[in-house]
């Protein structure tokens, strides 16, 4: 995370409780591939509310399995804007990568539109997360994932 982003996050976290909104696909949603274990949003919530004592912060996991950036755009009001979050994280692209290299430009354009709409509709700091590498022999339909993450 760049120093300016970290400084902005620290500034935002001082004072009043804040609302955190997590957007993404099944990696963020955590319902399918975690087999009942906690997802990373739950781990972040534990860190914020228990370890850091931010018990009045609200953490919203508004992700959904199978989503692509277009789904987030279509449902942005319901999944994000109505909550007027202070922090938004976006972790999307795994399913978009199934469109192959030809879909990268459209993905990037939609991602920029998504971030722009969040910034226009809230005062939130927006953070893009990149997806970890994957086991390509078992996920060959996502061979273009690195290109999508570079676009993010």
C-alpha cells in the first residue's frame, strides 16, 4: 500500500467509528471455497473490532459468489452506496478472467467506472485488491488472471 494511501487510511480511522464495505466475488464472499471456515473479511473484522478495539466500526461483506465487475456496477446502490461507507475495498477479477485476454480492456474500463461511481457517491477511500496467483493446471479458464490484476 503506498504511503499516501496508508496515511489517508490512518487519518480516516482516527475519531468516529467508520463503515467498511467489501465488494467482490466468491473470494471475498467466502461462502463457497472456505468450506465453513472464516473468510478474510471476518478475519479483518476480528482484527479491527477485537484486537484494535474498534468495536463501533461496521464491517459489511457485500460480495457475492460468481460476480464480475459488471455485476458490481449493476448493483452498486444496493451493495455499497446506500451504506455511505468510509472505506471500500474491491477484490474482483477471477470470474472476469474467464473472458481471456480480449476482455481485459473492458474489465479495466468497468473497474474505473465502478471506482468513479463510488468516489462520486461517497466520501470513501477506495482500495483495489489484487487476487493471489492460482493453480493454472486446475483453472485453465483463468489463464489471463495476471493480465486482469495488472489492469486493476
